[in-house]
C-alpha cells in the first residue's frame, strides 16, 4: 500500500464552510477528483519528498499537510480524529494568502534547484524510503514540479484555498 498526496482547490470564500462541515469538504474534494478539471492534483508518493525539498529550499508553507486541519466537530468532541480520517489522517488546508505565497515562491524554482546539493542520506526519514536505492530517485521526487507549479498558480489566480490530504 502506498500513501498518496492530494490537493483540491475550493473557492476561498468556501474555506470557512469546509472547516465547519467535513462531509461537505470531502464531497467537494471528491468532486474535484472526479471532474478532472484542474481543481485536483495528486503528488502520488512524492508528497513528503516535495514538502521536504521545498522546505529545504526556503518555502515555509507546509504544502503536504496544510497549515491547519479540517476538524470541524472534532474540536467540540462530537467526532474523533478517526472520523475525520480521509485515508491517511485528517485533511488540512491552505488559506488563499498562503496559496498565493506558494505560487510566487514556486514560480522560478526548477527541479534542478530542488535537488542541487541534496545528499540522499538527508532523506532517510522521508516517505517513501527509496532514497538510497537509486541515484535517480531524487529526479523522480521532483518530476511533478511543473504540475505543482501550475496547480498553485491557477489556484492563486482564482483566489482559491486548497484542501490537502493523504490517502
């Protein structure tokens, strides 16, 4: 079994609703997955490596997990975190301002920038555990960067928030 990273764009004005209604947020995310209209992007198994490499490159926005969790009723105790699990834990979110920050930070970053001077040993704790297997794994870790850049640029242009989850 593998763990895949996912992002779904929702209008920024709908973020409060997503934070207060997990079922609605989940429906929106799944609709984005089904529609294949650019409102969903999967980083496959590269989510943790991308997060690590972008953080190492100076991005201080947690793109894999989000800046907060969509936990709605979990906060008042009427639901558990297990109830909020979207496959590999609860979903998170990025506010539109941080989506724009990510888009701006990624605009000029290349795959080569992210893996320059990276020692695979630095990534021993990074999912998936393949970094010592093949020197080409670092290139694989960043091969989705063009799509990531496009996703965040489109989301920022639209003023969207982003729901982040692992499944």
